[in-house]
C-alpha cells in the first residue's frame, strides 16, 4: 500500500511539473507571437510612411528603425519555433501514440540552449542601450526617471526568465529519467507498465530469483523482480 501511494504521488507530482512546463512554454510562445506581429507591423510602417525606405535613408530618430524591427521579427520567429518544438517534446513524453518517446526530451534542448544565451544577453544589451541613450540625450528626466525604470525592469525580466529556464531544465531531466526504461516490459505472461527489471541490464535476462518490488520516492518508474 505504501509503494502504491508513493507511486501515485510521484505520478501526480510529475503531471503537475509537466503542466507547469506547458504553461511556461505557452507563455513564451504567446509573447514571441505578439512580438513577431508587432515588429513586422513596425517594419512595414517604417518602410512605407515612417519617412524611411529600403535604401537606408534613415532620418527618424537618427537610426534605421526598420533594421532593428526586422532583426527582432526574425528573432521572434526563431523563438516561436523553439517554443513549439519544446511544447511538442513535453506532449510526446506522455503520449500513448508516440512511437519513440525516448527522444521526447531532446526536443527541449534547443529551448534550453537558446534561452540560456538570451538570459545571459539581457543585462549586457540593456546596459548598452541605456548607455547609448545616455550619450545621445542631455535630458535630466531621462537620466533620473526612465533609465532607472528600464534598469529595474531589465533585472525583473532576467529573474523571470532564469526562473522559467530552471523549471524547464529540471523538467527535461525528469522526462529523460522517466523515458530511460521501456514503457512496456513483458515478464513471462505478465506485462509491467513503466517498470524495468534491473537483472536485464546486469545479466541480459530476467531472473525470478530475487523477489521484491521496490519504488523510488516521487518517481513513476520503479524496479521490479519476481520470485
């Protein structure tokens, strides 16, 4: 009874982490889609009625707005693709229709890598733009009000992104541990779901000599042997 309770708690715990990971990915996917639409609209506006054109005649604010928004739209498109890939990996890990669930956690690798680079780039990019703004402006209001506000917002954004990054990384490790074993294991005339006999990896065959059922706390997968 205790083993069954622990396995049930582990299953609920894993489902909760998966739901949290899905919500995080959906949140970032929504942000990237909104960012892509906004940057594309700004690029079209800047190249049409924004007093700038494709030849590089940049007179508004002293720099080419369309160049920055065009690069940002490509970045948002890449991030959207990475988020879709990570979300599909989470769904594949628990899908009954997935033929190869062992590779599900690998769909999350691009998200972890790209958002790691994004996290370490937030503060340097923010500092660079704030310094450039400080150099090109002599207004005391910008220095005393806007720059501190943007600096605080950048730090809060970094903390949120790092928190989400660690959540997804630990979820990826949990899914990897869960799909290491075969989801269906046949032992004689019995089929054990999500369990593996440790004797398979030791001697290459199933042994009925060591008889006990063991489970790990907060884990769905346990080791099983029969007498």
